[in-house]
C-alpha cells in the first residue's frame, strides 16, 4: 500500500485528515499482523480478526503461537481512550491490550502495552 497515494485519494473524496490518519494507521498495522500470520508465522492463521464487543468494536484480535496469549489491538491516531478494548481486557476475554498510537513514546502498565504505530513490526507477541 502506498500511503501517500492512499492519503491523496481519500482527501479527494472529502475525508477529514483525522479519518485519513486512522485509515492509514489501521491498514499499516493490519498488513504487519497479516504478514506475521502466514505459514510458520508467529500469529494464529485466522488472525488478525476484527471483532465486536457489545456496542463497541475492536480493531484487531490476535493470538500468539509462541505463548498462546491473546491480544486485543487498538490503533489510535489521536487521544482516544480504547474503552471497548479496556472492557474486553477487564472481562478476561484477552490476555493483553496493545495500543498502537500515532504520537507516543510507548510504555507498559499491567497488561497494557502502548507503542507508536510505526513500531508494530518490532513488537514481540
């Protein structure tokens, strides 16, 4: 995917900059997760999957083949709070929450990891 062309054409159809950032970031993360789920990959083959929880949505849900742990992944371009993903984690439906954000230095607290979007390929599931 050519990010520049994607952004250009989305702008031409009237998308707001914040929507373009979200679309580009989610696709960037999806392509990396999909690459890791191929033959002899590190993520389960049916993953990554989009999911819903109650009235909310989850960007991705995936499972590590090495550890067997599940991850709910939220891609955020701004200051969104990942309310649905936090609820999934709190209810024990995922082992970890991974927040891939546009403007962060990253960090970890309890079972929540925060990384910059561009660092997704370096994250070890």
